[in-house]
């Protein structure tokens, strides 16, 4: 399907860019984008249901982001917040704090990605509390840097060396037999052990671990236990925050007030930007304790302010809730047409469609079915990826601005892609060239 222009671009990439930063599910070579569309090198338009792992929460080339970036770059107030105070980084910090519940005295770290935001704030928490123990969940993802990978359950489960002071718990609903009371009993034991724990890290919706929606009250149970034991509750909103779940903050589903919140991906409108918001006594633990030269630069910070203001002004959380319901209903109808669709789950516009292997009469396993569906969907004009420990969950996180017409188009193409994969009409050799996870 990739034309000569796309093939040449791929050849140039292979000769110039490091493979360690690539993750490909099909030969996607794009030269531009607008709204919910990506433009391939040959001119084909693709409906993007990934939003680049939710980083393009407002879609591509959103006018508010374009204007903010042009203004900030045209009269550039320095290149970072480390040595220069600039109005864009200060304004973004103020506006992020204003969105959070409660009256705590908070400060903001600005970084480039969720990975560095999580790593920076964990370092600060350990320094401020004098504690080392961290608690996280199997299947969780909090970053891919040397430190953040070591307390990401997904990375540790896949063989990354674990932080020596990390305890991993089961995430409720992530695997058969996970029992919430048993998980909470284990948590009580960990938090109540001598020395306690510095922080508990949790995704309000588990993303890369398979789009897992926890039971109602889960975050509230964590909040109560952390409060009793002096452990900071860190909600990682990097992938599912800022309106995606139908609420501005995903943790609002349980009405809790986290001690620390981390943001990334969609915060920058496609530019590298992240944030960690936490108590002043943690975030001010030491000058220049975790500093990156261009973090808090005015161009990315201006983009972040434009994103946040657009989400609030256009009430995109409410739009995501309504559009997500339409999407979920349409995808659940596919369960009646395709035996391989075992479950469709989601909240707002973070949706997972789980496949159970192939639908053959002998029940033989087809572990690459999700890869085939994703590849076929790309051939048909839709971009979506797959996640989960078994790589069997199609992940749908489109831009928050996706229209009802685009949702219907997406459902029809996913329906056809699943049917074609079930019927053996997808070239498995072509799929095998793109390993995905």
C-alpha cells in the first residue's frame, strides 16, 4: 500500500534514524495532517484513531495551537524556564493548578514528556519524604527513561530491571481472578510495613496495559489508604487526562484529590510538553534538583496554554463523553458480528476492543489477529494501534474533536478490517515486517 514516495521516506529513515526510538505497526509515512486526518507521503488521507497515542488531543494543526506557537516563537522569551523566567511557563503553571480540586499549596514542574515528569517528581518525592518504597501496578506505564521504566509495571513485566524499592500490585480487572479486596489487603500490608512508602503511582484508566477500567471507588480506596499511612498518591494522567475520559481529569471519576498529578501527551498539542503538579514542600525540595535546559520553554508552554484553554472553552470533556458513548455503542454491535471480539470497554474517548484469537472452528490460537486488524485498517484508511500484555487490544484514542460522521466511518472500517482478518484476507508476511510491541 505504501507508494514510492512513502517507500523512499522509509528508506531514508532507516539510513538516518535510530531504531531504538521506533515502534511501527504498518508502514505509516506521513508528510502532514489537519484535524483528525494524517496525510501520507503519496497524498492519501488517513483517519487517525490514535492521535499519536493521544498526544494530538486537539488533532493536527489546530488553529489555536498554531497561533500560540507562532506568537511565542516570533518573540521568543528565552529557551527554557531553568535560568529565565518567562510569562508562558508561569501562566501555564498557574492555569494547571487552577484546574485541580482543593486548596493545597502546589507547584509545577514542566518537562518534555510524561516519562521525565514522572521520573522527576518521584525523585523529588523520595528526597522530600526520606522514603524509598514505591508502589505501582502490573501493566502500568509511567515512562521509558532509565528511572521511570523501572517503576513502570509494563516495562518490568517485560524484563526491564525493577527499581529495588518497587512493589507491584495487580490492577483490578487487568487479568482474570484479580480481586479488589485481596489487592487492597496487600496494599495495606505494604503501606503499613516499617518505613512505609513514599508514593503510590496509579493510572485512573490503565492504558498500555490493555485499556482497563477499574471498578468504581478504586481510587477512593487508594486515597484513603495513602492518607492513613502518609504515602503520596500520584495519579498519572499523561495518556488519559485533559478531557479524554469525559471529565477534565480522569481521577474525578471517583471524586478524589490526589497529592500529585502528572500530565503529558495532549498537553502540548503535539509538541513536547509535560507537567507534574504536587505539594510545594515536595516540588521545592531543592533548587535545580531535576532540571532540563529547554524544559518550560515559552513555545511549548504557549502551546500548552492554548490546549488547556481550548479544552475548557469548548467543553471538550463533555464532547468526549457524548462521542465516546456513540463510539462504544457502535463497536459493541461488532461483538454480534465477529466471534473474535471478546469485549469492548472504555470511558469517554479511551476505548479498548479486545480480540480473543481467531474464530476458526478448531479454536486454534491466532496471536497476531490484532496486528492483522490494525494493518488492514491502515490499508483501508484508518490508523489505530494495539496494546496489552498479549498485544490483543485495539486501542482507540482519537482526537477529542472527532465528529459523529468520522466515528461512523471509523466503525465501518474497523468492522471490515476485523472481518477481513477473520477471513484470512490479510497478508501475514506483510504484517510480520512491523513488529509492533
